[in-house]
């Protein structure tokens, strides 16, 4: 990979890099403080390189009938990989995204422009405060993929936060979240318990080695007030190049049996991965 680099301009500000993917013309990797944050293919926005983003893509694919436009909210803008994917696979969708890093958004607008025919609006601000300003029953899909460095901030992990996401969703709408965890999966178990305290239906998707706590990785949580398409989600996860497993029902109950829901008062940032996890 060659590189086009933007160093942080203020002390303590995140260090952001754009790295060209030599294997796919038009593809770029966005790094923030040494952590891979987004991969985007400007020539083929339907291509999803990161395995957890493909799983979020599966959730988005099944959030409504094929090809039907949706209203989607993205907490954590990054390079807008999933928003570009939804715009390509569901033309006419209306999407809004928010990110706390104004300089990152400016960089993406300038260096990784998206199709202006796509109805994607991007704002700057804290994801939870921004979500609180959205209207009731105004979205079909809410995706939380917010990381400060490699950790999700505590205030985006609580039952109160998830309840606000549920408020914004239309009946039958879907909440999806990217969870980073490893070893005993204490954080992921508590996130499942939290989601189950808010939503009637919850599923968790991850690679078997991650579910067994053998390595740090990404787990995708999907939740709704209506039954989730778990059979098809499971098939897609199993067929993925990075084969994954879906937990629901009694298996998910066992997974989070010892965990209690998290509230604002006791929420914690997600655990940090090992420093060399993203070494390249």
C-alpha cells in the first residue's frame, strides 16, 4: 500500500491517515491513531472489505425488502462505507451520519467524495446528543459504529442510549452495533443483556474464535421490536469468506447468562485491544 497522509494539526488530536489499497484501484484505508477505521472503494461502493462491515451490510440488506429505500442513521461516520453501500444497493434511501471529528469529515469530503446523487447528509457532533435530537419513529435502521481510537465511549453502551435508538426507530426497525471485545467477552455479554432489556429480539454475529474468547475482534449486534431474519442472517454469516456464527434465542441466553444490563451510571468504555493488534 502507498500512502497519502494527514497528520493531526493540534497536540493531542487524532492522527489520521489515508492509505491506498494497491490490490484494488480506487480503494482506500482510513486509519485513526493506528487503528483501521474504514475501508472504502470509490469505484465499487457495494464492495465491503472489513468482515464486520459485511455483517452490518447483511443486517442492512435484510432490514427491508430488497431494493426498497430506507431511512438510515449512522452514529460514527468514518469514511461512510456502509452509507455508500446502502445508497448503491437501495437507491433513493435517505441517510444521515454524524461524527465528532470535524477534521476527519472534511478529509473524507475532500479526498473520498461520495456520489452526490446519494442522499447522504453528514454532521458533526456527539453521537448520543445528535441522536436525542432525531424525531420519534423516523428511521428504519440505526447503526452505531463509534470508536474513540479503538474503544466505544461508555455513554454509547447503556440501556438509556439503546432506548433512545429504539425511540427513533419505526415499528419493525433495526438497531445494529459494532462491538469490540475479546478474552472473557465481558463487555459483549453486557451489551447483549442491555439490548435484551430494551428490544424484544436480539442476535449476535461473530467469528467462532471471537465468540470463544480466543482473540480480540468485532461482534455485530442486531436488535428490533420485531422478529429478526435470523435464518438468512445466519446463512449469510456462514457463507462469508470470514465465516461467522449467529447466536439467538437460548444460545444467546446462555451467552449473557451471567451479565446484567448496563445503565448510564455504570457504563464503561469498551476494552482496548492489544497495542500490536493492528500492526502492519
